[in-house]
């Protein structure tokens, strides 16, 4: 474990320094209202995205450890120069201004510590674990094949890949623990950009730390920001674009706004919805009064949209060229613009029906929408990827909104929150998809807390402080409870082995196939088997969502009949929730060489 941890830490440091090098120019183009520490944070966040973007473009032709090391090495050299030049960063701008904020600092530090330590544990799980199913499957296969291509047996590996490309780089230089360990950086950047937005709305340094503490202890936020989930990184890009929208006036500043919108689109498909909402709100902020230069404003908005499209275009064009559709798996109405490959119309319809069922939440009508604040607080189990957001947004947030109702920036922020929530409500109600709104809710909760403190009534101050303590305490407890297995696995080898055996399906077969030198290519007959655990090339004729991956689109039975033509040396057959054993006893040309409960490995003779 010490060696694995050291490799993961080294890889993250290299990536961090490289991000500083790739994004140094971003910090110099931000509006004048940005503090030096904000410039450093935005340069790092944007630099990581730029670095990933470069790796993705080069990776279409070469994604090998050597290529990655060269790109990261050059970026790190630039990063060292940038870091040495950040002498104007004023620590006092982010140092707690009030003694009471030290508690908030310790809360943030503890959550980040748990994230870092837990991130060193091995990720385990079956096909229901997104990290195993596709977030890490894609990077592992790319490194093995030397190029970034969608993994055809899991269409989700075609999602926009800013985060996954970084995971591939971390895998190459830091080993299997590095991607999950990087969650500590993702979460820290999310908290930092939210603090920047909060300070612009009027929070002082102590209040910004409390905002970060409330946000860090929201289980729903934590759920989307660790174990290789990309929602925390996506939210960081959206909030960064919001911070830029407050003060973008010059053309280059609007371009920076579009740049971070493009990063959001390059991380999740939901960024396609966030872009027009962010641009609309930025225009609305500047459209007051009768002196608006609409042609100038339209031109700047066009620059922002163009910058976002340029950044995001490679991910969608690659899908269109390789998979036949820019958004893959295809959304409703896809037949009007594209003809997807590898997924039949029936499979696409089944997938879309699954998404509608999964994203139903607690209904679609107006009453359900109006009840969202209550339901997101008290009925989080109805929203996948949830875990709660604490009491403060519901209890203190409205007071913060009322206190800031005359502030133009606040009105724009409230409009953005409303539109993002409405878009989320009518599409897919997955709690972690709403992290940008949770971040804004945390800002207003702290503003409401300030309003209660300044009211002069003792009971208001006591009640508000109690709400903050309960929210942060409950969230910290739930995060600690959920993270305990990972943290324990880091310090207890015996528990780690037990956890691996319990949570890693078909472990015995994976271990046999990975260590057996005669294995050159494995045919997987069951669509539910998670190939992430393979270190050898494999064929999977029917993917997790019903994708058909081989020429002629054979099913598993047909592929088994053609196993020699497919040049597979071994066949893995399992009993799963999808199907029983599929190889019939005495099947010609196959010899059973390994067997364990519910799993069999055959040698192709």
C-alpha cells in the first residue's frame, strides 16, 4: 500500500503542476475583479481541462504511457514557472477572518482528508458501479490499445471525456489507485470556485469557509465528487462560468465564460443544457435599463457560445464519425439527425425508457416541482446519486434569498438556479446532476445565517447556529459512515482482501485469466460481466445495454459458434442475473480449464 499511495500521490502532483502550466494564460485573461487566489484556482481548473483536451486530441492517434509522459512533462515544466510566478497570491484573502471560522476550516480539511485516504482504496463493484462499468473501463482499454476509442460493449464510454482522459493519464503514471485519489483535488477545486462565487455575492472570508463546510458535508455532493464520479468536476466548471458571468465585460472575458461552458459540455451531456442557460442569464444581467448596446452584447454572447463549441466539438464530432451520432447513446429524436451504429432501434428505445423511469423522481407536475426543496431535503432516496443536502438550504436559504433580493448579481443567480432546476426536473432527476444548484443553495444558506445573526434576536442566532451544526454534523457523519469501508481497506490488508472477494464478481476467473500466460483474447458471453477487471484483450458480443459489437452483430451464442474465427483463446461463462451458463456440456472445441461457483473458463482447442 505505501508504494501504491506514493505512486498515486506522485501522479496527482504531476497532473496538478501540469494543469498550472496548461492554464496559466487563463488566469491572465480573467476580469479585473478577480483576486489573485481566484486567478490561481481558475488557472488550475481550466488548465486541467485544457491538458485533458490536448491529451484527447493526441490520443486519437497515440495514447500510450510515453505520449502521456511527454505531454505531462512539458506541461509540468511550464507549471513550475507559473507557480513560481504566483507571488501575488494573498493568503489573507482566503484565511479565515473570524475565529469561529476555524471550525469550518477543520470540517473542510477532515472531509478532504477522508476523500484522499478513501481514494487510495481499490475500487470494487459490479456493472452497477459507474466507475467500474465505464469511467475507468474506457481509460484502461485506451491504454491497452494505444488510442482513445469508445469501448463498443459499453456505450457510456462515448460520453464526453475530459475527466476520463485525465483518469487515463493518472492510470498510466500513477497506477490503479491514482484516479480515485484525484477526487480530493476535484472536490477541493469545487469548493474553491464556489467560495469565489460566494465572495463575489458578498460573503466574507469566514463565511466563505462555512459555505465550503456546508457544501463539503452534503452527502449528495460528496457522492458525485469521489469514486471517479465526474459530477463534482462538472459542477466546478458550471460555477466557474457563473463567477465569470458576474463580471465579464471585455470580449476576452466573454470568451473565458464560453471556455468554461465548453469544459462543462466536454465533461457531461448536461453541459449542453447549461450553456444556453448560462449565456441567457449573463445577457439578462446586462439587459437592464434603456442603454443596452444589443449588437455589442449579442456579439459577445456569440463569442462565448463559439468558444464553448470549439472546446466541446472534438468529443461530439468523434462520436459522430465513429458511432454515427454525436450524442451516444442517442436521445429521443435522434433519427432526424443521425444513424447510430452498434445499437439497434429496440435497444435505444429500451435505454431511453430506462432513463425515463430512473429519472422520474417524485413526479413531473407543478406540485412536484414546488415540493422539490422539501423532497430533496427529506426524501433523498427517491433521487439516484443522493444522500441529502442538509437542513440549511431549506431553513436558511430563503432568508438569504430575501436579504439579497435587490442585488442584481443575486437576481441573476436565482434565475440561473431556477432554470437549471427546471431543466433537471424535466429531464433526468438524478440528485448529483444538481450539484451546481446545491452549491448556490449553500451560499444563500450562509447569507441567511448572517441575516439571522444580525437580527438582534437571541433565539434567531441560536436557532440558525443549531441548524448549521446539525446540517454539518449529520452530513459529516453520513460521509464518514459511507467512507469507512474504503478507509479501513487502506489500513487493513486483510479487510481489503475480504472486501475484494466479497464485492468483486467472478474474482477467481479474473485472477486465473490475468495470470495465465496462454490467454491472449477472452470471449465474454454474459453482458453483465465487468471487463474492467481484465488485464487481457477481450471480446464481448453483447454489451451492457444490448450493444452489438462484432461484425455482423452476432449474439453470444453465434459468437461462441465462431470462436475460432474470432481468434479467442479462452471463453468465460458465468451464471448471472442476466443468464445461466451458456456453454452446453460437451461443447466441441472447448475444454474446461477452470471452475468456481457460478463461473467457468474454457480453453479454445
